[in-house]
C-alpha cells in the first residue's frame, strides 16, 4: 500500500506559476522543471548558424525565417495545448478527480501532487470510460481501449498531477498517472508535427521546390545526448523516454511502490501532406492542418531508463549541493 514516508510533504507544497512556467515551493525554493533539466542533456542548437544556412537555402532574409519559426512554434504550442486540455478534462471529469480535490483548498497556485494521492484516492472514482468517450467526442479509439485495459485491472486515473523532489529541486507535471495501491503506470501525450524518432537523423529536403519540402528519405546520424546519458541517441524519443523515467523514479521515491509500465500516446493532428507523404510546408512558411482533420493516435510502450535517471539525479544533487554551500541553507 502506498504511503508517503517523507514527512516534509505534509508541510512543503509545490507552486506553479504559468507566467514563465516557474515552479517553486512554499518555502521559497526554486525548482528546475523535468523538461528543462532533460533538455540540458541535448547538444545545444546553434540558432544563429541554422538561421543563416536555412535563410540562404530558402532565399529569404534571416529576419523573415525567424518570424516563420516563431509562427510554427506558436501554432504547435496552441494546437498541443488544445489537445492536452481536451484529454485532461476528459480524465478529470470521468474520474471525479475534480470533485475529489475541491475540499483541498490551495492558495497561491499550490498544486495537487502525487504526494497527496493517499489523502484523496478514496474520493477519486474509477474512470467512467463512457464519460471519457463522450467528453473527447470519441476522437481517440485507441486511447479508449488503453484506458479500458487499466480500468479493468483496478487502476484509478489521474491527469495533470504534480510531482517534486525537495532534495533535488526537481519538479514537473505528469500527464497521466495510473494508480493502484501496489503499483503505478505513467503515460504522456505528445502532439509534435514530426512524430517520434528513436534514432538521430533527419528527412532529406527537396530544395528544388519553394519552399523546400521534406522527402520520405531518412538520413541517419550518430549524434548522442551529453554525458552521463551519452549512451542514448540525440532524438525526441530519448528525451521523452527520460522524462517518463524521471517521473517514474520520483513516484517510486515518494509513494514507495514500483513502476509497472510507461507509455506515450502521440496524436497526429492530420496535416496536409506533400508528394512524399510528409507534412507540407506552404508558401507562408507554415504547416497547415486539414480543414476537416481526423487525428490519429499511436501508442508507444517505453522502457524504464532507471540507470540513466540515477546518473542524472547524481548530477543534479551535486548541483543543488553547490547551491546549499553558497547560500548556507536550503529549507
């Protein structure tokens, strides 16, 4: 049975501020988000170099290309947020998670975290699959089957729940936390345009067209993440796998029960495609979703990269220890 053995979680609460995407705790300590921490292990993107190179290839100014990149990022964030919020609302409503936490009055942006689960779990119902299907307008049949599998095995399902480790000043928000008293499973949603890749490389461009288009020819490279996880390829699949694994070890440390699995659900937004079957880039520099889109889901079973996360935590602990030595205290 899950119990929170670290008594500090009774007094220390995690606070999230949307502005600046900033995590702190009720003692005033600043936390590094899991996403920020893990992206620091990817080789740095030389923005200036690639702006110059790609602007020359596209025969446009660097300023115009930077503007296009900004629009692509803004559209991707907006589309991803809309999809995440729809799935999140479906889970929270169909499991009565919302009702379960109403009695836990939290001020100043304090989050409900997995350390609160032993206190709220009795008030959270098993998910009503039909309510989830209705809430998400039956857009995601594969996710419906996935949740049915876990419901039948006695899991309760939490969405957008926080997690933090005070000794490491690491925090994050877990998209899907599937909980039983003897084990847990963690899931995540991703909506990035290119899908998931588990090797380093890129799609070759056809530069005879304007704008240049991605072809279906994949060019493999051998770039790795930075030490101490340089055994992994530098690709989004590695970063996402590490993110899920970091959340898993955080949950094991907080709740004292084992991780029984990790999965990632990718939602393809149904983009207009070019002649090679890749998302088409239009003259405005953007990628357009079809007028009547039909999103498709792909579910990936992910490995638990526990050894890699232990090495990352060792790095982070040394960094936090240096902060303590300079300031004289932490808590």
